[in-house]
C-alpha cells in the first residue's frame, strides 16, 4: 500500500481515530480536497461532490461495516488513482 494512500487517509481522518466514516470522507474531501489535489496528494479529478465521495466510500467498504480501515481505503485508492 502506498505512502500516498496513508497521507490521504490521515488527512481524511478528521477525528484521528484510525477509521473513516462516510461523513468524514464527504466532509474532508469537500474542505481539504482542493488543497490535497494542489499538493499532489489527490488527483484533481477525484475532488468531486458528495455523491462521488459517497461512491468512493461504498467501493472501499469491503466488509459493509460502514467504516473504512486503512487497508480497505488503500486497496481502492491505490487502484483507482493509479498509485
């Protein structure tokens, strides 16, 4: 799993509890997405609306428990973002 995935996961983990909720992903991508993209930590095309952020969450939530571990998150973003 890539270092970029770790950096992005940590940036999205707003409460720093080691997992991501749907609300965190949506909120963090809205508030931090443009800055993360400008720094090269997120592809510009990945800065989308709430629906796109929610779809990313759904794709990554492999076990359906409504939270994303780093491993679930990294498996999807590494593949989708080409890292």
